[in-house]
C-alpha cells in the first residue's frame, strides 16, 4: 500500500517536472501581471520606489501561491494546441482563488503597507489575459501552420452543429490535411456568417458553380438529420459538380452524438432510398417474444435470417430455424450462437411442403409463435414453373398452417408480398392464395393467423440491387426492365421490425400492409448505383432496357380496392380489411389444387389457382424493350 502511494507520488512529480516549460511560462506571466498591475495603478508612469520595493519583496509569495493553485486546478495539464472553453474556465478559477490567497497572505505579512488595494483585481485580470491570450495565440499559430500545408480544398454541406464539429475535427487531424474553403446551407439566415472563421457561402443549389469557381476537390456532407429526399437533392448537386463526395452517417447511427472525420463514409444506396427512423413499441414486441418458443420457416433466407436476429434480441426461450439450404442454415446458426450465447437455437433442415417433417417439428419443439417466411419469389423463373410455385408458396403454407392449428400455436404470421395484389404472375397468385389460407384457418381455429404484406427489400437475395452491383463491377451494361417501372423499397431491418410490431398488435385475421413510402423508379435506382460507384451512366456504364419479362408489371400495388384500408396506432403499419371468403368452396378448391400439384397436372392447377384469384391478369406490355440510351 505504501509502495503504491509512493509510486503515484513519484509519477506525479515526474509529470510535473516534465511540464516545466508550461510552469515557467505561467510563473513569468504571474510576475508580469503583478508588476503590470502596479504600473497601470500609477497611470502607466514611474512607480514610486517605496511601492516598487514592496512589490518586488512580495513577488516570490505571489508566484508561489499562483503556481500552487495552477497545479491544484490542473492548468498545466491543458494541451495548448487544443485550448478550449474548458481550459479557459480552469484558468479563471485558479486565478480567482490564487489572487484571493495572495491578497490574504500579503495582508498578513505587510498589513498592505505600500500595497494599493486596486493592485489585486488588476493583477488578476492581467494574469487571466496573459494565460489565456498566449494559449489562444499558440493554437491559432498551429492552426495556421496546418492550413498552409498542402491539403484538399473542401466544401462542407451543412452549417449546423454537425458541420461545426466536423470542421473542428478536421483542424485537429494531422494525418490528412483539409483546406475548408467554405460552408453551404439552405438556411438563408446563415448566409454570410462565419463558423470558426469559415464563411457560409450560399445555398445548396449553388454547389456546382461554387465547386468549379473555388476548385473544390472534395465535398463533405454534414447533414446527419437529412431525410432520403433531401439527401437525393444534395447528391444530385454533388454529381453535377463532378466532385467526389462523402457523408456523415445518419443521426441515429452516430452513437455518441458527435460528428468527426472518422465517421465520414461514402454515400450509400440506403441514404437515398431510406426513410425516417421507425418508431416502435419495443415493450409490446418484447412481451410477445420474451420467454416464448419461436419457429421461423425459411429461417436462413433474406427475411428469415433478419427475423432471427431481431427475434433473438427480444430474449425468446428458444428459436427454431427450419430451412432447406444447408450452408445458409449452418452459417446463420453459427452467427446467432456467437452473438446470442444465452439463447437456444434449433437448426433443422427440411422442406415446408413435407407434411411429416413439418408435423414433427411442431410436435417436437412446440412453438408458440411462428413466422412463415419460406417462399419462392423470383417472378420470371416461377412463371414457367407453375407446379413448384404453387407447391412451395401455397401448399407449403397449407401444411405449416395445419400443423400450427393441430399443435395449438398462439400466433402464425404469414410473410406476404405486394405481388399478391391484382397479380400478373403465378408467384403473385400463389401468395394471394396463401393469404386466403391464413384467413381460412384463422376463422376455423384458436390460432391467430396474421398476414403482413410489403414490397421489395433492399439487398435481399435475388433482388435487383445485388444484380446491379454485379453488373456495375463487370463494367456493364446494367439491365433495366423498363424506364417507367417502379417498385416499393424498404430495408430488411425495417421490414422485419415492422413485421414484429404487426405481430404484436395483431389479434387474428388481419392483413397488415407496411407503409412503403413512395415508389422508386428502377431506372433511377440503376443510375444512382452507377454514380455511387464513381461511374457516369450511359457513358462509362451503359444501361440496356430489356422489356417486361413474363409475369412482371410496371407498377406494384399494396392493397386491393375491395380491402378497406385503415390506419393503426403505428404510422407505418396499415390495416387492410380481409375480403369475404366462401369457406366451403375454398376448402374444396384447395383440396383439388393440392391433388393437381401432386399429380403434376399443370393445366388443372393453373385453372384452379386462377379461379381462386379472379383478379389475376396476364402480364402488362412494356412501354419499350429498347432505348436510345441502351448499350451498343
């Protein structure tokens, strides 16, 4: 114990001696401030000998007490290069206390004979000025040195708090030198103001002209609160400026609430297509999942795997993953077991269309909540494979739903798609019948069957985003179906969180429709991905229009006109009223559909499926199959 105390004392003394230049400077400042106070007291004229002698006599006492309180308050610890308001506050406190002790000590020693009382406040004011002034001058000198170094000429978009913090951090970055030329901001009240000596030049629309005029080499976007629409506009200005650009993450992704150069990254597709943060009732979701047994079919697919991660965060008793793909199941299970060691994961290979296997899983693991995410989804491929489409998407749902009813599952959540609304593909037909299967079983059992319907998911397996990325890496062309084709997009994590929220509020029989925001043109998506890769659309990377493929349509719909849409207590979840269903007729048709699938009777299966979904219509005609902008 004694040795430890001695070691700490020795280390403190070593540090103190290591800061001797700072202590020497501050001691000299105390001397100058003391004598300067006398000089000022006598109107900048010659100090009478009796007063000067007394001033010199007590000078050691003045320096001693100030050094003591400099050390006590830690004035010597501040790095001059990064002098801040905190350092200024420390100096002010130490000088006030030090001056008070000096005055009291001199009073005890001399009874203030030949010591004017006005000297003490003058001395304190001069000392604060000297200590603060020299430190600020040193910082300005160092900042000036760095700014004179060769660095990229930078323009910062956003003259708010994030831009201010980013500018400050750039000035401290010794590894990469940036010469910040100015700010731009759409708030016209800020135009002409200066932030740390850097002027706010103009609004964002002037960015292309300013970039050329000021020879800007890099644009830094410091607007972490920007929504997708605002970000698209900023990126458009950056692209017109033909200048590289980087951005700070969204405000919800900056963990410590501060902005620094280390956070800068490339603009990503999600920045342009993403939406406002989802407001969720995590308590309600936790009550639904916590200490429950959960089964996820298609558990290693794009939606299924993210559902597994989201469910695991809500502390279930166990999670059973039912999946056909061996490697995907293995990889996901390894990831989950590493991230959530306290949760039991059952990884089961199997086919959701195998009644014996599905019944075994339900009877063996007794799930209380089931997420049915197993489905085929590639529209053009499935259009030519009717039997497998119906078997997997419809019959698979029938098998899982029956097993859920027989084993007393509390909630069964069917993951559906916007392609089930007024379908033009057999994939859409198969999912619409799956929705009807859920509605049918909800009416005939105590299990609550809930359907959640949404559009495309960014980056999911087989989606357009990975395809475009691969085509761009290969140098093009990027194939777009039609320049007018639009789709709804949502991130995987947002979709799964909203699925869980819909499950928490569902009581059975509902079709919840996720609010997907505004549809996005696939042509716009392709061009943005090309630009984000650093290439120029139609010049460095060609775009080729291929025309609609079998089963595709130009625009998707999220609900049928006969489904009365109503809001819920969550703005991004809507409730579509289920259409009426003739249960006797539907049950009979389902039985015949299943028999047709088992007999490989494609034509009969097609007739029954279309009969169950009378709104089905053949695929639309493309507005164009080629375009002047296509690849040569």
